């Protein structure tokens, strides 16, 4: 089904926890043994009593017979071969990296004008960020949740986007004096805000996490289309 969609120019994003869907990128329109040779496991070939060349020839023959039984001609393999494919590997340099955070772009006017959708977007964003630093956030009881929600609401209503770096600074020194009717420092003292800011700063500066915030932005539209 995935191959058929690709041939028909229908884009797909494939989540691959097992790690075998990358094989879709391996297409050999000519089905020559030398095309398969770089992908032959020499240990497997040796265990079968075959040389690498013999294993490549056997694999090419197997593919030819299998495709013939499925009534797939070489022209369709060529179409699949010509499809643009990219393997993204968040948290790893094995493929193309993905920045899972990127910028927190201000939502569209349509979302800003819809109170329920706007609130849901803020709640999802804040919950994800707090989970990143292992802080349990409750929309009604968590001071961390309410602080971050107020920061996002403040900037997004002004049509201003935020980066993680900017957010860290705003946590330490928010651009407002009150949350609800309470004074900011009474609600969430500065020393507590600095502790929260430090948690996010530790994530940003962590060597182990750096590979998760490098690469192309996690934007579905740009991933699907050039």
C-alpha cells in the first residue's frame, strides 16, 4: 500500500519503531546482481555456503521471480525508484536530524480567534514542555503549568513566536506582574522561577539532548512537500 501511494505521488510519513521500513528506499529497477551486492551480509552468505557474488545473484533472481508473480514490471520499479525518500532519525546522526522543539510559532488567526482551539494548543504545548523536564503539570493546580501558559498566551496573542532560549528568559523574568489576580512573586517566587528556568537550560545545554534539537524543523508541511 505504501509503495502504491508513493508511485501515485501521494506523500507519506512513516513511523518506524522497528527500523525496517528504510528498506523501502532500496529499489533496483534493473534487478542486476551487482545492485544487490553491497547489501549482502557476508556472514549470512557464508553460513549458506555461498560467496557474496553467488548470494547477490540468488537475491536478484528471488526478487525477479517474486515481482513477476505479483505482475510488477520493471517500469513500476523505476517509478518507485524515482520517488524522493528521506530517512529522518530524531536523536541520531544516522540519517537526517529532526529538531523536535524548534520554535514555538504563533498560531494562525483562525486558531487565535477560536478560544477552545487556542486553549487546547497552549495546554498541549505546555504539557509537552513540562514532561521534557519531568515536571508534572496540572492545568488547575500546577504553578509551573500556569506560568508557562500565561507566557505563551501573552506572546501568541501579540502574534509573537518563542524559541526555547527566549522562553527560558521569560520564565526567569516574565513580561507581566500578575497571574490571575495574584502578584507574580506571591504566586510563584523568583527563586522558584529560576529553578524552572534552570531545568530547561539544562536540557538545552545537555550533550545527550543536543541531537534532538538539531536538524530540520518538525513541521509536517515541510516534511511532506519541498
